[in-house]
C-alpha cells in the first residue's frame, strides 16, 4: 500500500523533512489535477488547540510524495481557520501562477523603438503560424516571466497541431493566453507532471492520448454518471473571410470542410464586417499607361508635329540630331525611296543620358509619383528631329509640305540617276515618357483555343481574373491587316480574354500571331489586406471536433489510489451501454481523496473550454481582421 508524505521548504515552518499526514494532523487530504485550471492539494487539519499547531507559511512550497515519488508540488495559497480546532490548507500548483502573471512581450512602435506591452502576437500576417509553435512560445515566455514550470527545452511538451491565422491576445495572463490558443482545438487536454525536478506542462490531444478502460463489474467502480453531448459534434466547419480583387474591392470568400448538418455547423469568421474593425471598399489607386515596343512609335505618338505628317503616310522616320546616318528602305519602289534614320537621344528628368537596353517605353499624362516609384519607372525625355527624305523625278516640292510647321530643305543632284533629292525636317521635338524596368506583359503570341470572341493570351500573361478587363488589344492577321478590340472579361486560369465584337475567321488572330495590349493599369500597392485562413484549416478544425464528446463523472475506490493516472488520458467505460465502451471521453480533472482511496474522474471539456456555442468558441481581436502591409 502506498505511503503518503509531505515535505516543506528549507527555512520555513514546514521544512524539507518528509512527514506523514498523521504527523501533520491531517484528517483528510484531497489532491485535484485539472486541465487548464489550478491543481490543488487541500489538507483538513484537526487539532485540539490550533494556537499551538505549527501551520505552514503562506507562499511556502509544499511537496506531496507517494511512496517516495513526488506526486504534487505547489505553494500555500490559503489557510482557512474554522473555530479554534480546524484549519483548511490549500496548496496550489503551477497553473495558479500562470493565472496571475501578465503575459507581456516586446513590441515595435511606429518610430522603430521597442517596448514591453501586455500583448501576445502569435504568427505573422498573412502567413499565420503553426499552433504547436504558438503554444510552445507561450510556455517559454511564461517561464521567462517567472512561472515555476519547465520550458520546452526543459521537458514540457506540446502535441502536433496545424497552421492557424495570426492570433493577437491583449491584456491577458499567461493562463488566458494558453487557454485561448488551446480553445481552437477542443480535443486538447493539459496536465502537469510533478515528478520532475521542475514541473513539466504537457499539452496532448485526444487522438494520441493514452486510453484508460474501466469495466463495470470487475473494476472497483463506486458510481458513474456519463452522458453524450450530441449537439457539440461538429459535422462542418465554415471559415468566412474577405479578400480584395484587382481593383481593391472587398470580396466575400469561404473555406469549408465537411457536410452540413442542421445545428452542427461551426462558423468562425477569419476576417470581415462581423469583427470589430472592418474597412469598407477601398479601391486601389490606378494609373493607366500606354506601352510601346519600339521607340519610333513612342516618339510619333507623343509629339504633335507628327499628326499632319501621319496623314501623308510619313511615319516611323526619325533621326538623331547631327548627321544623316541613314540607309535605304527597300520596301518603297522607285522612283520614290524613303530612308530610315537612327534613334534619337533620350535623357532623364535631370538631363543625364539614359542607357537604353530592353526596357519598354510608356506614356501617360500626369502619372502620379506612387506609380513611378512602385513600378520602377524611369522618367525620360526623348529629343531629336524627325526627318523624311525621298527622290522624285519631277523635281517639284509637294504642295502639302506647306501644311507642316517644319523647316524644309531642298537639294537637287543626280543620285542614283537624274532625280531631285528632297529632305524634310521637323522642328526639334521633346517627347516625355517613361522607361519600364519591370517586365510587364505587354505583348505575346496568340495560343490555340482563340475564337470569334476570344483571344487566349500567352502563358506569361497574368493569372489574376479581370486583370486585363477594359484594356485595348490589337493584332495583325496573316494578311497584314490590323484589328483592335476591347477586353470585356478575363479569366486568369485559362488566360482567355473575351472581346467586345465577333470576328470572322479572316479577321481573328491565328495561333502564333502577335497581339499588343494597350491602356495597361498600374495599381497602387495596398496599405492593408484581410486575413485569410491557412490552407486546410477548416479540415483540421473539423477533425478536432468530429466526434461526440461525453461529460459526467466516474468514481472508483481503491486501497492504493493514485497508482493509475487519468489526467491527460481518455476514458472508455465497458460493461454498460455499447457506445460508452469506445466513447474516448476527455478527462477534465482527476481528484484523489487520499483518506478514503476514492478517485473521481470528471469527463468532458475543461471548464475553461466549456461547451459554448460553436460560433463563439474562439475569441478573435480586431487586430486579426486586417493585415497592414
């Protein structure tokens, strides 16, 4: 039979010498082990005259041993006097301290400084964190703050969990922080092992907990009162959240798992108007730019001197200031020959030369500074003269040149035969635009699947729905004709752009032909987004609750109580209803009356995780509604 002894603390009223309960005049001793609540040893002292009785000191440590092995350890938290012959001494375990230590952590302010605040932030936005990591962090922090328990490196353990969104807990004690983290997963139990040098905290789950089977008729069961909590079995988990589309508009989304059953659906809002802090539609700022794959078209579009010339067919004829380093464009037949001149000079807005490599040219009126900075655009000014040369056997200057606000030069000589050589120059132009260093998707080749109303863009196009909606797209057919249309819908997964018009087989672009996008939107980076659930969260939460929980109590009487432990275990009850034989009921507490040998096992969710409604089981704070970027 087990021998129970009590030892105190060096230099205290009850010292380290182990004494029997009878020596301490304990007429009764009860020790309770509770999940997510304080473990307690209650000693009932009977003395003929308590004025001569040596009581322990408040706050001193007390250890309870069972046959030489430490069974419980704590500090005296209450000494209740009843009359002049009775005392009730309460010794509280480590959780008592967790309930009284504020959970603080170091936070960074807006100026970059740090300070200690009564808050705990677990995970980052939008990545979240693994719940195991969060609980381990909470335990380690509690130890750092003075809790008399071992940290993770010292032997405390946490079961395997899954990824959760960021959790922010403000104005909380260490016990409240641990409780709120564990509340996410109702199949969890917590218990202390006091046999170690420093009490270790163990967080376990129903799926991996040790099963204790008690059999009616063969085990010393004095009584039992067990019932299922049918309404707490979860058949479906629904996680509403909010995301933003490409324009910045809020969109309601949902992650869910399981099959809906009336009254058995758990809805946990990840982000949205249901929480305290919700921002209305906040459309992204947008700037529209036009892109050019050649410098020639950029210059001609941006300089008004070309408007009249373009009506005469004089296009793509530009030159740098200086000499006439030109070559013959053989696409024009004799007697008229056109010449193409070199690229103009271009500089940044400080007048410094800009090295041109493979960037695209952009043009936009009054482009905002954020669009320039966030998209890595380089403002440039392209300068030069636009020139057109030709030979004409008539020797006459065309009358239409008088309509151009340009300088005009006439030369006559024999090359390659007796013809007149004409040179037409514009005034100096200064075309203002931007070089795009980011490789935006401006152009590509048409893919198979395009039809009369649809163009399938290249695989390098955006995968975001509606990203190109509203843009202009142009293409050339194999016959050389150019067509233009507007995109009215875009599906990111297939890269299919729906057009306004229906095109005939001769007009629509064939596979492999080049398309060009214009009017490309540049969106301002968001100041915030909304929290979304990690992948698989709904399924993981469902797995943690997709069983019928049982509550109640079982009392057993043994001469050698405490030999079999029940805290942190799940219990089956054989020899009664068939369902009870595999109920796997969680143990909320284990209480041992040492004097009578009675062990009372309370079944169910720990009191701090009481059977609240499925909706409010998890507490969320306004900080966890949005993510500031």
